C-alpha cells in the first residue's frame, strides 16, 4: 500500500485502488462469473454454452461429462475427434492433420506432406535426347509458400 493511501484515502475505481492495487468487495465490474478489474470469481453466471464441462472464463468445472453422439456433444456441440494412424477420425471419417510449427508441411501423426506450391519462375534446362542431341527446355519452378521447398516441372506435363 502506498503512503498516500495510508495517510489519506484510496482512489477507488470500482473494486480496485488505482494507486496501490488494493481490492475491496464492492463495485465489481462483473463479466459473467468474474470481475474484469480484480479477477475475483463468483459461483453464478458461468458460460456453459461452449463447453458443458468447464467455464472458459474462470475454469470452474461442473463435474458433468460430455454426452457425445459421434464427434459432437449433444449439450454444448463441442467437437471431439479421435484420430487413427492415417489421421482419420474413427467416428466421422474426417481427415485432420496435426501440423508441426517447425515443419509446417508435414503432419506429426502420419508424416504426410502437404505443400502449398505457387509459381516461382522459370529456367532453361539442357536435355539430352535419345539420339545424343541436346535441346533446351523451359522448366517451371514452383515453391512451397510454407517451407520454401522447390520443385521443377515441364509445362504441359503432369499438371
């Protein structure tokens, strides 16, 4: 507590003193179950809409368990996928890859690569034919926007 608050008075803004930070149990700024100024919680006005097991504001738990049908809870509609080794949900069949931050194009679970290639330019490449002749061919360069991996393709083949 600052000396000015000891000698004179606190400068209350709602439930918190703006000078020393002391709190009092009146004039709270309630946002559902917690005070936005002092972070005190109360056991009412919890938000069970998005998660029927835990309040996202104060993290109080209900003791209830989700009632699932397939991947969704019937009460709060929260989605729970259970993935197999191929990254497919065993309930709904949806494919969900878990991406590694250090390797953004590779799934952590199944190691499948999923590059996002964009055109990065062209270059000329010397190719030897079956008859020993050399010809110049234009090669299109593609670069992954996430990891920077480059590939080369001949325009008109395999697009």
